């Protein structure tokens, strides 16, 4: 029967009645022994006893009072057992709480130690990181210096190359102008000769027509023709030579067209050279500006260094002056101490004997002061040790008082719980007694010897339960006494704590050193807070640093592959740099040898003066360069041929479409000649401005076109309309002459 229920259970009475009915129907032996009637064998063994018990109950109703007493004992036994179990559970709970508190305290202390170790490790890691960053900064500065040196060398080389290119450009411009003049002269001569040969060809063709018409008459005059045969042969030879000369002239014209194409290519290159010259001028201006700024910066730095030196010297002089003034004041004070005032008021120096006496007195007073100082130091040390002990005792007392307070609170809670349980148990006991009284009134007072034996067993168990309850009550009383003692001790410790605090306050008022220590403690605490903030910032930025590629060399390791392509590329680059340096040194030596010996740089006989290691590599390089030059020349020749063909095709297409032959005379000057021109000198000259506008220059042919210039160029500003009008007029003239002929 489970009587221990919470007060919220509203069905307690109904539950008790149901359990009482089960108790009436169950075996009385099982009721006395309080065993679990769950096993089937036990129920089968007890079934005849239950039947006999029912019969005896019907027979012996007179023994109801004894049975009611037995049931009361059973109820008390159950209550005592429940009380014992409850007290044991409370004891176990108290022990478990004490163990939990100890475990939590150990865990907290372990966590504090771990946090301290982590903080120390983080501090060491930060120091290592700072050292690593400083090393990286030094390496970066060294690399910057090397890069600046390389930049200066490359800049000097580029300036030299630019100067060489400018010289070559000037030479090419002069050669181009000469070629243009020669080509223009040759072109004029060839055109004149072509015109003459064309007229001769026309005459010869007319003569051939006449000879064909006169062939019929030639048969009649064979004798006359036989005499004229050598003249005809001469004329044939002359015509053959004329045809051969026409072919040669055509070849010369094609060559001249090729030369014009090359001139166009050279002109494009010259435009590129002009752009390069502009960029070079800009770079020169920038270099000049940077040099001036660098010089001004250097001057300012020198001035700043000089001013800093002057400042340091002035500060040293000021400090020396201050020191001299202080020494002067000290000497004045010493003189004033040595001087004494006479009765008359005049100052005079004492005698040596008096001074010796004063010195002896001072030494004695110094000895006394030293003794007092040693005594004070010893007392101060004693007070400090006592203070430290008091502080330690105070901390221990605080811990004990906290523990005592916790134990007192726990005991109070336990007492309150026990009182609640007692109230509930008494209420249940009263209810059970009422139920049993009603049951006793319904039965007789007849009993069996079995019931008596069970009653004796129940009484024995009750006695044992009462003894156990008494022992538990004694333990509870002892614990309550211990709690009271601990409270008294806590009060005493609090009083001692107050006294120690008063003593400590008195000692701290007497000692200024403690205030200094407190100030240092505050400083250390502020530094600790700053370090914690830095650690938090570092932890926040840690992920970002890992994403950027940062790593901790103390914790992380970088695995370098044996066949790393980046390392192989670095090695190759280093080898190439070494080879280039060797070649540079070799070429410098060769230049010096050439300058001293007066030979040419292509002379291989000078290689014998160099070392045996550099000579074969140089020969190989020379051969490679020659092969590269030959291949480049072949490529250039092929490109020139292709360009010539394309330029010739383009010129023919432009001549066929527009009717004008365009030639480049000089920079930004173009010569136009129509296919319908009457003379070779009938041409137009145009020149382009800086803005890109085309301007017509004065020629003999343009002076005849005043009307067209005024209408198409001055009024409408249209060069294509002007050219088309000229072509139409020339075409009309040619057609008119053909019709007239």
C-alpha cells in the first residue's frame, strides 16, 4: 500500500478504499509480511489459507478488537518504513548534492586553469606572429630595394635604346627623302620616255598600215622593194627594241610601285615612331619632374636631419645647463649649511674641530636612525607576513562561511520538506484509522494463532522501525547541532573578519607601498583587459586571415611538393638570370677588348682572350642569332613580297574605281593624277593639317581650276565633288578629241 502521495491527489480516499478492499480479499500472511503478491506460486500456496481465514472471520467476529490493533500496527509499520525510506532518500540527495558541488568546483578550477593556459599560449602565438610579421616586413623592404635597383637599370637601358631608335629614325627619314626624290625624278624621266615611245609606236603602226595597203603595189615594184629591204629590216629591229624597252619600262613601273608600297609601310612605321616620340617626351618630362621632386625631397631630408641634429645638440645643452644649475643650487645650499650666523649677524665659517664634532654627532644620529630603520623594517616585514596570513585566513573564512551558509540553507529546506511530509503522513494516518475503525466495527473478535504470530512479527518489526527512526532522529539532531555550531563559528569568523579588515585598513593607511601596489594591480588589470580585447579582435580576424592565406608557422605546416611547378619555374628563372648576367659580363669584356684592340665587334678572333668556359656558349649564341636573323630576313622578304602584291592590287583597284592615281610625296602631302589627264604635269597636291583637314596646294594645273575651287571647295567644302567634276571635264575633252580624230 502506497500511502505517500502529493496533496494535489484528489482521489486519495477512493484509492484508499480500493486498496482496503484488495487487503480484505488478499492473504493475511502477505499483509503482515508486506511482500509483493505478483508470483503465481505464492498465490496458489496462500489460497487455502485465505479460504480458512474467511471461515474464521465468519466464525470469530468476537476478536475484532485484536484484529484492529494488528492493523493499526501494520499501518504504523508502513508509515515508519516510508519515513525511513524518505529520510534515506533525503540523505542520499544531500550526499549527491555535496558531491555535485565538489565536482562543479573542481570543474570550474580546471576550466580556469585551462583558460589561463590558453591565454598564455595565445600570448606566445601573438608574440611569434609579431616576430614573423617583422621578418616579413624586413624581407619586403629588401625586395623593394632590389626592385628599385632593377628599375633604375632597366630605365637606363630603355633610355639608351630610345636614343638609338631616334638616331636610326633620323637616318631612315633622310634615306626615305632621298629615295622619294630619286623615285620622283626617275618616274618623270620614265613617263617622258614612255610618251615618246608611244608616239613612235603610233607612227610605226601607221606606217605598217601604209605598207600593208601598198603590198599589192609592192609586187609590181619588186625591184624597188629589194633595194628597200634593208631599211625594212632596220625598222623591224627598231620596233623590237622599242617593244623590249616598253617591257623594261613596265618592269621599272612595277618596281616603282613596290617602292611606293615600302614607302607607305615606312610611313606607318614613322607615324608609330612619332607616337613613341610623344610618349618618350612625356616620360622624359615625368622623369625630369620625378628627379626634381626626388632632389627636393633629398634636400628636405638633409635639412630635416640637420635640424634634428641641431635639436639634439640644443636638448643636450639644455640638459647640461639644467644639471649645472641644479649643481650650483646644491653647492649654494651646502655653502649655506656650512655658514653660520654670528651674534653680530655676519656669516662666517666654522672651525674644523667644530665641524668634526658635528660630523661625529651626525654619525651617531645616523647609527641611531639606522637601528630604528632596521627595527621598522623588521616590524614592517612582520606586519606584512601577518597581513598575508590574515588575507589567506580571510579568504578561507569567506569560503567556510559561504559553505556554512549553503549548508544552513539546505538544512532549512530539508526541515521544511520534512514538516510538509509529516503533515501529509499524519493526515493519511488519521484517514486510515477512521477506515480501520469502521472495518473493526463490522467484524467479530475471534482470532487464530496464526494471526497472533503475525501480530508478534509485526510488533517486532515495529520495534525495529522505531529504533531505526530514533537513530535517524538522533542523526538529524546531531546535524542540526552541527549546523548551529557552524552558524556560531561563521558568526565568530565574520567578527574576526571585520577585525582583520580594520587592522588591514589601519596598516594600509600607515603604508604608502600598498597604494603603489594597488596602482600597479590596476595597471595590470587594464593591460589584461586590453590584451583580452586584442585577443578578441585577433579571434574575429582569424578566419579572414585564414581566407587570405595567412597561417601560423608554429601550428600549421606547408607541404612543399618535390616536383612543384612554381619552384621549378623559379629555378629556371634564376638560371636564366644567371646566364644573362654571365652574357652581360662577357659582352662588357668583349666591348672593352674591342675598344682597347680597335677591332670590330663581329671579329671572332677576340674570343680567344676570353675564358674557355664562356667561348663555346658565345659561339653557340652567335650561331643561333645568325640563324634567327636569316629566318627573320626570309620572313621579312616574304612579307615584303606579299605587301607589294597587295599594295599593287589596292593601287590598281583605287585607280580603276576613282580614276585618280595617288602618290605620297612627303609627310602629309599627297599627289593626285587623273587617268584622263592630257599631260603628265596635270596633277593636284593636297596636304593634311594637324586637325586632319585636307588643304589644296597651288600648282600649274590647279591655277586653271579657279571656278571649280570657288564653287566646290570654298562654298560647299566638298573635295569628292571637286574631283568628280574634274574627271567629268577631262573625260569630255578626251571623248571630243577622239570624235574629232
